[in-house]
């Protein structure tokens, strides 16, 4: 198997890196801790680059690319802590494309930004479709699709919810208890979104509530496809974390070479070398699992849940360790607001907790392996 990037994938990665380099996203991330309004709107950049339609088929106006191509873009976004609203848009666009939704071309163009209001699929520990609570650790039931076609329920901490034009909601049908995907206009009666900000100001979040909102069930979208969208979101977070790890490692290695103490570069000391080597090992592990997830999405659907969950677990651990190492290698300055290291630490802690979190992903890995055994 050839694991090298194709020429097209290399071009996509380099183009994404170039587009995101035009905005000083890391510097603005620091300013956003005081005033979130300073963050730039990167959605026009995403639309111009064609990222909004990455996973939409060509016949419906998209690029028709693979999940791994989307991961490459997310890696570049994570590298510079860019708050591009793709984490929720891409899984939602894939479901809208599968249903041949009437306005999917507008979604592919980026004129209509979609948001995946996810629910966690059943596990061996919890047979419900469940969602994040606004507070506490007890998960709530997914929104309910009543017999009259209206939605009721709340989902907290939804990535990229503020400002979206259409929500693709995972709900449970009151009629037969099956999971369904429902498209709901953001401006529909009974839809409310409360923006939420936590310690990473670059991540747009919202608490979404449906109180009798009318929506359109995406006919033809099976439960397996809804589950696939959930795991796709897991891989996108993993890819984003991978990019942040690569920046943290590069900055830390550069500093370890130029900072001298007792007449020696600090990178020559065993404790520093071993820490940075461990970051590199975790990076390589995450990248390998990302390749596995990209393959499974296209060619091994039975393994995609395992591959995506493994990548999410590895990526979350890698970024947590890399951000802590970045702080410790830089010493006193690394723990202050004068340095970028705390920004990566904040991103690590929030990313670890979204969409079920790395703990849930690790449980899923264990469950899938035991099921296969």
C-alpha cells in the first residue's frame, strides 16, 4: 500500500497552509481572550478555497474528495489554531449530499453554512443516542422527532453552531425509536442558539435548543450513515489536533536548540530530549491512525468506528502532552501570556472534551476490539 500523498493531496495541503498563513491567527487568539470580536471570519477563505464542498459530490457542486483530504485541511487549520467552521460543516454536508437535499449546492458553495448537531451512537455501555449536557457529566437523550414532524430537545457545546444557516440534527423518532437526520433552518420558529465561550476563544460553540421546530427528515439517510458522520467528526478533531502538535513540536525544538544554560543548549539535556522525542512518537502514532481512518472511511466501513476512535484518542493525548511539553521546555516564559504555549494548552483541553471526548473514544476502541474478538 502506498501511503505517500498524491500530487493533488500535496497541492491541497500546501494551498491550505498558504491561505491560512495570510491571517495571524495565533496572535489574534491571544487578543481574543480579552475580546472575542477580534477573531477574523475565516469562512470566506474556506469558500474561496473550496473547502465547504470537499465532501459533496461533483454532480451536486462539490469537490467530491475523500475524508482524508478533509483531514489534511483540518491539520493545517490546527497548525495555526484557526477557527474555520469546518468541524460541524463537513459532516453535515456529507449527510445532506447523501440525501440529495434540495439546497446542497448552496452548502457546497459555502453560501449556506451547515452545522452538524451530533448525537453519540449507542455503545456497549449506553444503548441510547445521547448528547452533551450543558453542565455535568451525565449525557442526555438526543432530541426527539415527534410524530407531527417537530423537534424538541437541547444539545450543548455544539461546534460552530452560532451563525450557521442550517442545522443537521441527529434525533430519535417518536414513532419507531430509530435515529434520523433532520435539516432545520436556523431561522425556523422554535430554534434558539446561545453562544458559549470557554477557555479556547478560537473555538465557536453554542447551546442549541429545539422547541417544536419544524424540519425536513433527510430521506434515504440510514443510521449507519449517521454513525459515519459522528466518526467523521472524530477524525476531523484528531487531524486538527495533529496540526497543533506539529507546531508545538517545531517551536519547542527550535527553542531547545537556541536556549543555552551552563554553556550547553537545553536540547542536549536528556530530560528535554526525551520529552521532545515522546512528542514526535505521539505525532507519528496519530498520523498513522489518521491514515487508517482515511482508508477505512472509503474502503473499510466496518473498521471506520475503530479507526476514527483510535485516531481521536491518540490525537487528544498527543496534543495534551505536546502542549504541556511546550510550556515546560520554554521554562518561565512558557507559562506566561507573553508566549503562545498556553494557547495550545487551552486548545488541547477543549478539544479533548468535545463530541464525547477522548475518554468516550477510548471506550469505543475497547468496545470495538472486544466485539471483534
